[in-house]
C-alpha cells in the first residue's frame, strides 16, 4: 500500500495529509487552545500518532474523522499541560461588571439570541463567537473549551485542569457571562 | 430568596449538572418573576446549543480564517517525510 498516492478505501497517502487536513485540524486546535504554538503542537502530535498507527485505521469512516478523533485527545493533552501555567483569576474581581453589590444585574438581557439561525448568520455567529472566546481569561476559556466545545463531563474536566467541581462551575459561570455579554454587544442578540 | 447573581450562577450550573430539587425550585420561582434572569437563561440556552452544534464539526476546508501558517506547514511536512523516509 505504501508509495501509492491514493490507497484503497478513500485513504490518502500520508505525504498528502498535511496538505489535505492541516488547515482543518489546525483551526480545530486553535479554537480550543487559542495560541499558535500549542495548536501546532497538538496537530504535530496528531500526525505523528497517525503515522505510527496508520495500519490501525480500518478505512471505515472518513480519514478526516479518524484524524479528528486523534486530535481531540491531543488537544486535551496539551491543554492539561498548559493550564497549570495559566494565571489564576481572582474569584471575585474588584469591580463586578455584571452585578452590583446587592447581586442585581448591571446588564440587560431583554434581548435574546435569534433562533433558528440562517446559514449566513451561523457563519457570522461562529466568527464572532471565536473572537469573544479569545477575550476570556485563559483558564476560563480552557474550562469552556474542555467542558462545552469538547463536551466532556465536568469531573473529567476537573481532573484535567486540577480543580474542584465548584471551582469549575465558578469559571464556567464567568465564562458564559462574558461570552453572552460579548455576543450581545456584537449584535448577535435581538429584541424578542 | 436568591438574588440575580446567585440565580445566574445556578442557571449556568444547570448546563453542567442536574441541580438539587430545592435549587431548581428556587430558580424556577425567581425566573417566574424576573425578566432579566429569564432573558439570561434563554441567551445561554441558545448560545450553548449553537456552540455545541458547530463545535463538533471539522471546519470546512473553504473557511479562509486561521490557516496553518507556512512555517508550521513546512515543519509538519518535514516531520511526515522523515517519518516515512525511515521506512517505518
């Protein structure tokens, strides 16, 4: 099978993987890891593991999905190592932009996201969401990426990040507040 | 009685676990009276749904943003070539 440019079963020869899948895998990793060095590392680890184990790929399912499955594990591996170096946010910031001292909203949620989104709106939503995610404190963004984007159970995310459940919930609460506020400010919500 | 900050925290938590019945009751009671918290919950629900729906997909190859940088591409190509060149 080696040496053929197009192997049976819809498989590309590995020489063409970077060209064919590089951008997609990189973008997937960038969304979750949010910096070029980490994203490249996850993609590199993915191709390396895929090269070492390419005999195990059965040809069932697409090659891209197979690589994506590997990438997901590598993204978690990289995130797990990096999260320990990330600065810890104070649990209660000096000035809370969302609530006053009595716990009342400073933000209005009278508008809500429009649903369902049309195709173009969904692309626009996604572009803006990605930018909003970039604005989060690193640990909050990592918590959101591992819990929501990767859809892992909370206890697994806690183990990966080395934090308690209540800690995780505080981070996710802050992350969602900031993301929702950002989406609202960027016009991704409408008056009902 | 819970204030809006506490309710918003429980609303967020409800996306990550099933709340204890007492918390569910207190949140439902608050939401029935509070338009802002209801709007917050609706916004989170739609955000979570849309984000989860789009997150699992491998981004389409046509999407021009965040392409693999050229130097990274060269390093990856080099790695693959070396690996295959070693006859493994």
